[in-house]
C-alpha cells in the first residue's frame, strides 16, 4: 500500500464505488435515506489515504507515474490511461477529499428529507471521482475527459431542482458558457500534440499526450515554442471558462441556484479551481510562453477587480460569495501570471497556497450561508433578515472566521496566502521581465481588490448577523441553530480557516517546500531566465495588507453595522447602482450574444417550418390517392372475388391478344 | 371421333367456368366452397390432359398434390364454417363485413337468405355429476 500510484488509484476508485452504491440505494425509501453513507465513508477513507499519500511524498523516492494502459488510439494519436502522483497532485487530492468529506457530512443534514436525496449523493460522489481523476490524470485527453466529467456533474447539481425554471436555466447557462472555454481547451491539446509530432517515430516510445513526457520534450526543443505558446493560450481559454474568469465568469453567480453544499464543494472549493490547477500542472508549457503569462495575469487582475466591485452591492448572500469566489480565482491567476518573471515554483506555490486556503474559508462561508438559509426557510436575501447573532450562534462564529480569513485579517489563512500573491507581484515588478510596469499596475489592482474584498465580506457579515433582529416569515416561528451534522463541519472548517495558513507557510514553509518537490516545477524552472525568490517575511507588504483588510472591515462597520443593504455611501449612488446591476454585463451579453442567437434560432425555426410544410405537401398526394381508392375495401368476399376474376380476365386478354398479334 | 386434347380442355374450361360463376354468384359459404373445389378440379383435368399429351407424368404428380392440398383445405374450411355458423347462425357471407375499411358503410342486403330457426344447442349432463333420477328410478329405490 505504500506505492503512491496504488494509493492514488484506490483514492480514485472509492468515490466511484460510492457513486454506484448511492445510485443503487435509490431503489427503496428505506435505503434512499441512508444514501449519504457511501459518500461519507468512501470519501472519508479517501481523505485518510490522501493524507497518508502526502506523507509518502515527503521522502520522494517512490514510483510516480503509473504504467500507461491504452484507452484508444487513432493514427498517431494514442490516449493512455495513466496517472501521475506528485506533491502538486497529492496536495489537491488531500484538499478535495477532505473538504468533500466535510461537505458530505453537512449535506446529510442539509438535504435531509429531500425527494432527490440519493440522486444528490450519487452525483456528488461522481463529482469527487471526476475531480480526483482530473487531478491525477497524466494524459491530456484523459484530463479533458475528467474535465468534462466535472462539468457534467456541475450541470446536474446546479439543475438539481430541475422543476424550477431558474435552476434549469442556470444549469444550461453554466454548461454552455464553460463549453465555450472547453472548445479552447481541446483545441489547445491538439495544437500542443501537433507541435510535438516531429518527436514521434516508430522506434521512440514518446507520446506527447503524456504530460510527464511532454514537458521534457517541449523544454528541450525551442523551435516549437511559438506553437506551444498558441496551445497554452488555448488551454488558458479552457481555464477561463471553468474557473469563471472574465469574460466567461457570468455562469458562476447563476450557478448558485443549486443546493448550497454544491456551491460550497463545486463552485467554491474544487471544480472552479480546476483551471488554476491546469495552469499549475502545465507550468513547464506556460514557462516557455511569457506572452501568455502576462495575459493570464491581466485576465486575473481584471476579473479580481471586476468581481469584487460587483460584489459590493449585491443582496443575495450566496451571490456575494460567488462573486467573491470569482474575484479570489482572479487572484490565483494573477499569481500564476507572474511565473514568466519570477521562478515558476514561487508563482505556482503562491497560487496553489491561495487555492488551498481559499478552499477552506470559502467552503466554510458557503456552508455557513447554507446554515443561515436552512434556518431562514430558504430565504437568502440579506435585506430580509438581520441580527442573527443570537439565533444562530455557531453559524455566526463560523461565518465570522470565514469572513475574517477571506478579508485577509492578520494571522488568518487568507492573510498569508494573499500576502504570498502580493509578494509574487512585487517581486515580478522588480524582476528583469519586459512587463515590470504591467506587474506593478497589477499589484495596485490586487491591493484595491483586497480592500474591496474586506469591505464586501464584512458588509455581508454585518447585514446578516448585526443590527436589529429580523426573521422572514418563511422561517416560521422555529428559526433555530442547525443540527450537529451541519455545525460540526462548520467548526472543523473554521479551525482550518483560522490555522491552516499560519501553520503551513509563513514560518515553516512546509507547503511550498513540499510543492517544490513536484518534478514538473523543476522542469519549468529550466528555460526561464527568472529570478529565484526565497520565501521570507516582507514586513512592508504585511503592513500594507493589514491596513487594507482593517480599512475594508472598518468601512463596512461604519456603513452597515445597523443593517440597511440598500444604503449607498453618500455621493456614490451611481457607483452603487452600477455594482447592484452587475455593471450590466449580463444585459450586455444578452443583447450581444443571446439576442442574435435567438433571432437566428427563430429564422431557423421558420425555415424548418417551411421545409416541414413542403414535406407534408408531398406526402399528401399519395394520401389523397389512397383516400380515393380506399372504399373499394368494403368487406364483401364476392366483391373481392369478382375484382380478382375481372382483373385476371383483363390481364389474360391483354396477354392473349399481345401474343396473337 | 377421337377424343383429342381439345375435348379435355373444353371440359376443364367448362368446369372452371361453372365453378367461377357459382363462386361469384352464390352467397352460401358451403356452396361457394364447392364451387372453388370445382374450379380446382377443372385445373386438375387440364394437368392430366397435358400429361397424357406430352406422354410424361409431370402433370399427374401435380394432380396428386392438388388433391392432397384440396383435402387439407376442405378440412380447414369446413372447420372455419362451423365456427362462423356458431357465431351468427347463418352461412351468408354478407354477414361478415367487419374487415372493410373504416368509414365505409356496410353493404345492405336487399334479399337476405332465410334464417334457419334458432334451435337451442343440446344441453349435456356435466361429466362426473350424478344424473338426477327419473321418477321411475326414484320410485324403484
């Protein structure tokens, strides 16, 4: 069992097994009530195994890549089922399975009594399986397959309440918008494969789809770097779709139509970080394309600021968190984008560390929001409730921990990871890269975003838990704290959100030391003339981000401690309206993309109707002929016999006279 | 006068023609069936005549087949007629118009066949039950 590949495959198999079991348990009402057990047990076991896998990563001697098993082959294209186990994958596996276990426990309370209980857990398990496969895949096509798998599960879970039109529309939107990016992803895979074709020959067992073989080849062959750059850009398009970056972020806020545990697991902690993971995994490819790197950084920066701005005035608690997720993902891309200027290991380390801490505190925030929603009878609009501190004491503490971590309150996990990203930006702006001015501008953007983040997070906090106590009538008279199965995961995650940052990184460097044992990061370091940055505590930055966090919290306290979600700061009404209306991006997309598509669809329908009419016209001729001849069939035997006799007579006459002539 | 092939053929044609006319004009199922048999025999005579004319046995073999098939056909047909009769108490073919096209009105019969009196079917004693004793038997016991 100490073989990492065997461990990884076991971790991969457990959620799949749980999914099948949960699906089979739908059968009877008695087993359907217990359908959460496969996921909780399977995922818990997987989390324990993943933890053990992390410890085996520390000595770094064991086998890393599994034997390739042929999946399919077409001409020169060979898709293999093969997994790679390194520190990067092990960290992701541990995070995914751990968070998924907690969320499974939470959902067993949250979804209790729902009609689709077993279906929910079957799809959740399937999602965990696909996510683990995505993390482990060593073959680009395998990665694409699991990438689509998580997209499918996201679609199924966003549309979980499929009889609700808004949920069905949100699921469709999520699927279609990410599909736009996925086209880029698969094109990128083929561009990269095509660029590496010269390296393939019958006597060399080189498969450019296998990441572990691809990276070394790309680094050794500078002549294909321009093509690989194009491929990287297309891969990044896939990441933009899946990780909800500008301009494809619009699906994520709508995806909040799904049940809250789904938002916590898929749309905050795991699936939306798949894009970040893809870029981290393919760091050696991006390292040879500095032009794409700066594009990544700018997209990340624009998204971070835009989403944070929109989050300022939203009224739906889950949507505030969704925009915050978009914004934080932007932060991660900002960090990834600096790897052209500084050591890729540092940049990827910053992004992955933020991904890791973000998974804890954002899952915590979503689950707390779910707990609020549970107690408020499904109401999630912050205008309709307030002052819930005494009604929901545990949820209040948990939400506060998550909010402090997200806002970057000093010493909490979000503070350290955000600090690492800011540091990577400052280092990049002082490097020898041609884009230093751009990196400095992005640093300012990130600082502004950090301020806004602290502000909108605490706006949501104050509106929900402070001010006069207001409970919507949907909650009835029994607004109460959630059951233990829901509060326990909250407390575990809260402890994580508080401690995981300070334990793992700023003083011990455990996280980045482990991450840097990843072979692909060592390969990525090769070709870039980047400066190597040592991890150290930058006191100036720590001071700046402390001021930003406290400033944002203070502003929110000054404005919203007594509730009043519609209250705009004096003189900023126009800005407030712009934020409330999401900068009219949805309306713009509707006018520019959806409307023309609808017109096109309408024209196509008209043309289709025309074709249908034509076909019906043609088919009506034989029908009319039949209607004319049909009364001959009158059911009288003699009539039939006579017709036959006459017919034969006519035929014979014809034959006889023809022969005799 | 020698009997040539033409004589045989004339008899066969006459049999066939009579059968055909009978089949087309009569409505009684059994009569129609007999007419059909007559047409078959007309054909069979043709075969025999040609067999003799060509001095081989091909035609005779066919006739044997026709006889065998006609015997089977008679068995099946008469069984069917029996069932049809039990349904409607009539052998009139114009009683059976259900297989016409939907929407076409049924042909009305201006001159229906006379119906036989509806005699009750004989009632048999159920097997295994002791018959009720007659008065004479009851007196004897």
